[in-house]
């Protein structure tokens, strides 16, 4: 890589690393160390082909997806994170968004890597089913069924997410009419 291309690559990494790391964290189920490894290995692959890449953002994202797919196909063991004490529950203050992110990250980590990858691609990356199927190398029907089963499992293992969604400051999903006496 010549000096000019190296400088372009450095600028891209500095500008886009935070966003790409967030994606890698979601893909790796909230494991920051695994996410950093995932992003680093993707950037190494991209650096080798930098002079041939026209639009680097989608290319890096595709490399991230494929790296993660390769990892779950190898069926790596789920590593447990040991902590001294369980985390405290939220108190309902202004940290609701943070609490939701923490709960969502924990819930996603309880899914299989394939289920997590499908949900991240569909709902975080907002990709259509056809694109997810193309990236994962499967049919659209497989994406649909995996999405359906993953959401059902997510609702089962993380009912606290539903409680947050229908909390006191958010509308409930029960929109039945109520009779009012005069």
C-alpha cells in the first residue's frame, strides 16, 4: 500500500471505527473483546484490498458479517462473563435508553449466533430479507422462519423488554375501546 492509500485507510478507520464497533458488538452478542477482534480482523482483510475498493463502508460491513458467520459456523463455545455481584436493576430515571440497550444486548447474547445475526441484520442494519438471505447464503424463507423463531425466543427469554416498551410513559398495546358513563 502506498503512502496516499495508507493515509486514506487511516482516515477511514478513524472516522468509521466507532460505528463499525457498535455493529460488531451487536453481532458478537455484546462481548466487547470479541467485537474488537471481529472488527480488527475485518479491517486487516480490507487493508489488503484497499486500493481496489471503491465504496469502503458497505465493503467493511459485508466483511464483518461474513467474519461473524464464519465464527458461528465454527461453533465456538459461548464464553461466560463472570462478575462479583449481579448488576442492579434500573430505577426508572432518565437512563431508560441505556437500560434498554443493556437489556437488549444481554437478551441478544442469549440467542444463538445465527439468530442474533439475522435479527441484527434485519432490525439494526434494516436490511430487507432478500439482502439478509444473500449475505447469509440461505433462502428468504430461512431468513423469515429464523426471524420469527428468534423474535419468539427473544420475547420468551427477555420479558423485561416488553415491560420497558409498555412502561408508564409509553402507550400499551391494548387499545380496546373503553365505555365511559355520562
